[in-house]
């Protein structure tokens, strides 16, 4: 063998990584279209039901990180050999955009949309706003390196709406959807019905008023506590708990309502809490969900005194009519006080249900709406939930708890405008509800009826009135797994893709998007919507608070990416939290990601100085050790990726790359790789080159899903101009094993002790160590590497007499592990 010596010029000419190359790669990826989904029956399939985001405003860093994590999983599975469909399209329906347009332009949507022409104008205003916001969102995810397929047909497209309406028509014909007038949760500000999932609960200070009633039959006084005195004339019964013996003698007598003079029956119901107030409650239509239940159970006829706009109607009485709810409460408290009908008042703190969008306290009023049956499928949905695969499993409990908490069927209709229309007409003559054939997108509020006359009574077409209401947003978005898999469009694709769908989403919308999706898909197909469910936490600020404009803590991702680079941002997105946990914003972690890209570049640039060899080498024990550790890290990273986790891979790869490979192996192998002094045979030099390139390629491939830019650029420059993202990740690559692997950790410990000795004695780490160092016998296979790394005059194996030799000697260092 001929000794090799000398320094080669590195393939990576630049001394540092530039984030400007990220933008160049985005253009390259766009031209290559390597992420475009190809329906390939020979590959395992995964369709990622990427959350269609509300286009209600720009993303903050938490939202951008969520989509970056989804992209990491998509990139891994493509490299793992799967055909991956990862579309991005926007959720362009519902209240968020209407509220923004309303506030931006100072308009009242109910006034402007009161005519077909005005409604068209309002819808166009919403569409223009959505287009602008969607363009911003697409720009952000592209800049951070997401490899989604951009589908311009969002949830407001005729194609999506046609499919959604077709599912409605099918469910209507199967009796799963019905129209009924019943108590619903109503937002007076948004002027629409809310589903249970659209309700938040906030704590607020309030007053508990103890009101004096009297018993009609004997005139005695009874006291009833309430937080809603403005609902006094909506009272239709006074109720106590059957186990509360204090009031047994009042059963079926009558209570006279103060001020109004009406008498109502005194009844029993187990829903009453004996320890609340006096144990007597007035049942009003409707104060809360317990009132709704008791009206139903007791067969009471409701008296609605609140208008849909949140004002009191004539049933509230002349003194309250026309007032807002808050004004009515103040007015009636004043009147009751003047009439000495308030026994006492207590300060309390209690939960109040509010609209999750505008935070207005909700009211329960009777409305005619369309409902989707869900209560009768409780047991089936519960069994389905238990079978679903959650990552992590702990969040499945939130779904089960939600299913168990439901108390009413799902109201799926809204009195709003920018949403998918309910495809129904009604005959003004015979009141028949007319359902069209599926397959078209219908706009009943403006389109002509698809019948020349009423199919039931032959009334002329002009008497067929189109439905003005629209679908609840979640009714539309809950078909997302069906939409992406080709439902009602591509039967062959649907038959293969459906059943292989991943749902990635935050735990905060398990009760909404997740639940409604499994409900709808199960009712339509009889099957679970997802094969895998990846549940993440919330993106929070650095103090652990949710990001809101009102708090002034929203962090824009674009300046961060422009400053540190997308790979650094994605590094933070991966390392910020374990799967399922909340992830806090940390610019410090982004800076660490930027330093890591620099480290990767420096490692690769050093290795690019040497040729990649495939034969003619003889591995040394230290080479076998690092190859073993690289294989172990590779297997751990792959297993974590397969379990939809990116936290474990980035931690494993960061530690291995920086703290093991760079700090110990590369430093130890440099003299042999360069062989400047020509002391190594060629086969040992080639072994160093082989090991360096092999380990670097492992690192780059396993890091590519998380940090796609720098890994791809290095790969194109050093190994293949087609890039890293078409390479395969396979467990078969990570089978190298050697007993020296465990020994390497002892080698690292020894290095640390020698470096500590040098620092303690004021010796630079690069300086020679002009002493004899005794090392444990187990490290004998690494003896020459230790000598070269630390430039030690002599390295010997410890023997029993070593301690004696060291007595009085200043040129001996004994290392014990």
C-alpha cells in the first residue's frame, strides 16, 4: 500500500451556509415537482388530511410550526418509500371571514345581504379578502419548506361544495337529517345557531338574586335564587330535587311569579342541586341547558321572551320590551328592589357559556333549524373512538369525554352568508321540502328551482322558495378526508386511499373538526375516517400564553425565517415539545437551530475534502464504533418518525451529530484522514474517508425531513444533483454492529477528562501534551486514536504498578473511568 498525504480542495467551496440558498431550493423544488402525488398501487399509501386553515388572518409562529411538523412527517414517509398525498387547501367558509369583513369595512352583513344583489356583493367582499389572506398563508408555508400540493379549490369552490351538498342530500334521504323547531344555543351578536362544540365557557363575577315568590294556595312566601332575573316572565315552573324533603309539601301546588302575577306549578326534577341557593329553582325558557332538559322532561310549553338579536320582546312585558339583555337585567332588578321583592343578593363567580368566536354570552331560544342525528349513534361512536389510533394515546380521552357529554343532535344550519348553501326548496302552497338530485352545486337563494312545478301539489315554480340558510362550517369541513381521497370523483383512487388517512391536528379541535369528521364519515361510509391521528398541543408564547393580538404577544414567522432561515425555524418546531404537548415559542431555540446548520455545513465541508470510496479500505475499531452508533441512532430516529414523532429524531440527531460525531470521531480521525505526515497506510486513510462519508449521509438523510434545505443542498453538491428528498430511508441501512460501539462512550469520557486536564493546566486543546498518559486496558483498541487526537507524547495501558509509578512524577497522567 502506498501512503497517502496532502490536503484536497473541498467540494463545498463556501466557508459558510447562506440562507439565501433556501429560496433557490424552493424554486428548484417547484420545477422538479418531486412532491406531486402519484397514485402508485405498488407503494404503501398515506393521505394526510392536512387541516384546511381558516383564512381569517396571518399565521403566527405556532400555527406555522404546526404545518412544518406535518410536512416533516410527509417528507419522512416519502423517503421511507410511501406514496404520500399531502394537499393544502384553505377553509374559506364561515363566520371568521364575515366578522373580519364586517369590522374592516364597518358594514352590517344582515343589511347588505338582505337582497340577492346585496348578498352577491357581500360574498365578493369576503372572497377578495380570503384570496389575499390565502396568498399570504401559501407564501409562508412555501417559505418554511413545506412540500404540500397546493389545491386552489378550497371549501368555497363549486367542486367542494358540490360534494358536500351531495353528502347532505344522501343523509337527508336516509333520514339522518331533519328539520325541527327546538331550543338551540344562539349567539345574539353573530345572529346564528351554535353547535355544542362552538361554545366556550368563561368565568365571570355575577350576582345571585334571592327573589320572593308566594304560594298561590296558601299565600306563604318562598324564596328562589337566580342569576337571570330578566327571565322572570319566561318561568313556567318552580322545581326542587325529589330527595330534598324541605319542599315535599309544596309538590303540585303553584307559585305566583313576582311582578307578573302568573302562577306556575311546583314540580320535582333530579337535575336540581339542593345546595344551590335555596334548593328551589325557576325553570325558564331558557336560562341554560338544564332548563332545556327540564322543559322537555316535564312537558312544559316554552315562553320565549328574548329576540334573536338579543333584545327583549313583548312577552317580557312593557317595562322590558326592546331592551338589551343587560339593560333588562338592570331594569328588573331596580323594579324588584323598589317593590321589596328581593330577599338578599350574593356575589358569586360562575361559568358562563359564550360564543367561541366573538365571546358574546349565548342564549337558548327556540329556532327552526336542520339537525344531524348524533345522539342515537352514541354507543357506535364510542366504540369507534376506542378503536382509533391516537399518537399520543392520551388525547383519545378528550374525544371519548366529548362524545359522552353530548346532549342534543347537531344543528347544522346557520343564518349566515359566506358558506355552503343548504340545497333545499320549500313549496309555499303545500309546505313540502324539496330535495334536488345530487351532483350539482346549488345556490337556492338565487338559483331557479330544478323543478318546473312542485312534485307533490303541482304548484307553479314561482311558489318554490329556496332555502336561505347555509351549512355550519364544520358540516362542510368534516368531509375533508373524503374530499382528499377522491370521494364521488375518482372511485379507483378512493377505494385505495380511503382507509389510509392520517389526521394531524391540535387537541383544541378534537371536539369540533375531529369529532364531526368521524361522525359524518361514519354515517356516510360505516367506517372510521382515519387510520392514524397525530395530535399536537398548542403553540404558545414564551410565557406559556396563547397568542392573541389583544395580548400583543403574536410573533410573525416571516421576520424570524428571514433572519435565521427556515431550517432553523423548523428545528425549533421539532424540538420545542414532545408529541402531544404544548410548544412554547423560543427564539433561543431558533438560534440554536441556526448554529446547528452552521455545524452541519462545517462538518460536510470538511468531509467534502475527501473522496467517497467504496472499496480498498480496512476499518479500524474507532470506525466500527461510530458506524455502530450511527446505525443505532438511525433505527431510533426511524421508529420515532414512523410513530409520527419529530421531537425524538431531532434530539437524537443533534446529540449524535454535534456531541459524538463532530466532537469526538472527526477530531480523532483528522490526522488519519489528511495523513499529512504520511504515517498511515492507504487502506486506513480510505477507511476514514469511507466512514466519514457514510455517517454524513446517514445524518443528512435522517435530518432531511426536519431540515430539508441544508441537507438537500449538501447532497446535491456532494452526492447527487437530483437531491436528497428522492433518496430512500430503509432500516437495512442501519444494521452495522460492533462491540466497539459501547466502547466509544468510554472513549468520549476519556477525551473529556484529558480536555479538562488541559484546561486546568492552561494548555490549549490543540497543543501537544508532553507527558505519558495511562489509559484503562479496555480502551487499548483506540490507543493510537487517543495519541493522535490529544497529541500525547506517549500513551500506555494502566497496570497494577501504575499508581506507584505516578508517585512524585509530574509527567504522568492516569485516567480512570
